[in-house]
C-alpha cells in the first residue's frame, strides 16, 4: 500500500475564495460541482506533505496570509472563514494476472481518498458593538451573510419535514 497526504488551505473573504498557500495566484480559483467527486476547487494550491511538522508549518504560513483587522471588539479580528483540507490517498495494489497467453501482466490498483476539512469560521458581527465603518462594515455584512447561508443549509439538512426539498448550497461559497 502507498499513502499520499496533500493539503489545501483557503479562506473565504467577502465571498471570494483566496489561496492561503499561494496568495499571489488567487484570480484563477473557481468552485464547481463534479459528478462523482462533489465540490471541486480549481486553481488552488495542493501541497504534498510528508510529516506532521511539515503540515503544521504550512498551516502557520497560511495563517499569516489570512485577512485580519482591528475592530472595537478585537485588536486582531479574522475577517474571513478559513478551511484547511487534508486529503489522504491510499493506493492498494492487487495481484498480477495474465491478460493473455503472452508474458504481459498487469497490476490492478484501487485508490481510496478521504478528505478532512478543518474550518475556522469568522464570528458573527454586531455592527453596533464593533463600530464598523467602510471596509470593516462590508466585511461584517459579508461574514453575517455567509454564516446565515451556512445556517440555512444546516437547518434544511437537519429538518425531517424538508426531506426532498431544495437545499440552498449555492447561496454562498462557504
């Protein structure tokens, strides 16, 4: 068996996806749904890591790239939602078998993939308490809108009376 560990670190700031592992390449990121794969991000940096310390180092470096600003409630307030994804791939190799009477053989393999998403949500904002104005006000409104959309999705998924109804996944990138 062979194992590969990859990481992806993004933030959602004002409903825009930013790559925290390579912040200079953020204009190419898009999100779409792929049949059989689910939600897929394209244009985002995926790093292969070989140890827990290497993973932690990327987490620290990506965290430095997050958008933060001071508000009346907090001197260093994260202004975005961050998602750190760990992708584990296991490749299992089967027995070699003869395809024909010639000497040609193949090895069958199966890949199992697991994804773990570690999410840091920005806190909801009470505009009056933060005394937000200008860009901070826009950020607070975006944070609250994204959290509301997430809450609506969770509510729709958890309500047995809404079984089979529309789930509003696309109301926010979060």
